[in-house]
C-alpha cells in the first residue's frame, strides 16, 4: 500500500472539542527567486499566511539563484534556508538540502513543484516514514508534459512517479488540475485549493512605473505581466494585436492602445518575440519592459488600463488575481482555469489564437471606460470573496491536520 492508501484508511485522532496541536511544516521549492514565477509567488503568499495562524510553524527551504528572494520571506517572519546547487541548475542537485531536511524536526513536508531535486529529497527527507504533500502547479497538464517531453519522461522513470505516488496528498489549484492529476494515473487523495493574492487597503499607487514615459500620455495600456515562456501564448498575442490594429485601420479608426510586455525568460525566446514584433510592424506600440517586481510591479498594474493572459497552459495564474486586485478588466483564456471570472463578469474570454485575441481586443476597446472599470470592480470583489491567502492557508492547514491524523477529512479533498 502507498502512503496515500494508509492515510485514506486511517481514522481521525482529534475531535473538534480538543485544542489544536502545533504543526511544524517544512515547505520546499526549487530556486528561491522571483524568477521562479508562480511557484515563488505561491510560497511567498502561502507560507506567511500559514505562519500567522496559531499553532503553525513554517520553514521554507530552497535552492540558490543568482537573483535571490529569500529575504522577502524572512522579512515576513518565515524561517528560510537556501542551499547551493551542484551541477546543472535545471535539476538543482543540492545535497545540503537533503541533509537539512533529515536533521529537521518537521511533522510534515510540503513540496512545491516537480521535476527537480527537491522531489528526490522529499522521499528520503528523514529516513523514516513521514507524510508529505505535493503541489503540482499545473506541471501535469497535457501541454506542460509535452514541453521538453523526453526530460520529463526520464525524470518520471528515475524519481518523479515514485515521488508523486508516495505523497499523502496532492494539491491541485483547480478542478481542471485535479483532472490532469487523475489522467496521469495518480490515485492519491487530492485537495483542491486555489492560490490567493495579497489584498491591500492602501490607496492606489500614484508614482508611475519607469516604463510609462515611453508611452504617449493619452494612450491606453494593455498589460501582460509574467514569465515570458512558450506556454503563455505571447506569439499569438502579438499576431492578434497586429490583426486588431489592421482591422481598426481598415475601419478608419485610430487604435490608441499600446501593449506592454513585462516579465522575464530565456534570452533567446525573448529575442524571437522581439523579432516577431518587428516583422509585424508593432515596434511603435509594443514595449518589452523587463521584469517588474515589488513596488515596480504594483506601479505597473496601477498604470495599466487592462490585463491580458493568453496562456496555453496554466495551473492557476496569480497574475490574473493580482490584476483583479488592482481593479483591472482581464482578457484571458479558459486554460487559465478561472472560469468563475467569466461567470462573475470579471473577465472577457479569448482563445490562444490570433483571431480570437483580436476579437477580444475589439470587445474590450468598444466598451466605455465606465464599463471597463465595472469589470475591474467585479474582479476585485471576486478576489476578496474567494482568493485571499488567509483563506487558502485556513484550507491548507485543515489538509495538514487530516494528513497527520489530527482532524477530519476536509471537503476540499477528493478521494479517487
């Protein structure tokens, strides 16, 4: 029997009348850097929210990166350790990480992400049978598995399949990701808990971002912000934006929107996108402005008029939640796994192909400023109601307690 089989059959040791026992959680991810994208943002949001709960003691372990961000977690009161990598950064072999986990006194391990050395370290982290939870972050999605397929097949054979099957519980960010996990043949318990976002009561940022000066003052800004990678659908976004401009010009309309692409990624891929921008004649109205972190990211959202995410594959994108928190109308694909945004009038649907993106842009531009603001207001309400980090932490703590036999199975957990 797997650890998951034993867990499913185990009764709860704790009644609701008993005081909650303290839980020590070791949360492990790959590179502790904002350039790890959504995985880092998830850890940066969830770990402090868990640490803030009574009876929770959370430590974060991760790999060194040339652009480190571990101080961001320490500043929020989360104990954080970073370990040097030997060999290729893409695998992240860090023997001191495994040693630290074995020396630690955690009750439970929570692994964030797949395909790297932290998965290996998780399976032998104490040398004794202890439970661990794995958040897959959309990495078992069909498109994600097909990307660099041979490397993932090798990793599956060597360690990842065993790692996943041994998890006491897997964590999906949405119902679609639960389906991907089941399609991968995994029969572990799976909890479905969405990502959250920081909700601020502070007034909107007044200082413009550094890039705002390159855009005419009266032009509207469509913002893409995130990792610049194939799964984000940026080539289709560029082609769709060019198509929208051509159609607007043919109708004797003057398109006044500029597209700002903010993010980080491999230099060769970014260069190919800039070349495509030139080929499409978009250089005057498309701007690659580089990574936007911290205060500069907040300024970028505040300076935008709408947000777009034309992704081909996602877990649950925090960038959309951040855009909603900034009261922005959003154009996104169904593959962003936030169908509630369409249902609640907080987003306009597009497919990851140029014609659909152009149509979505026409719809966005046809709205009055007041109508666009109302879409943004709906998004902000949705974030407050359903996507806060404290809410995610409350749900995750309930899963931890069930995994440890200290509480009943939460409603968020699916048993195959």
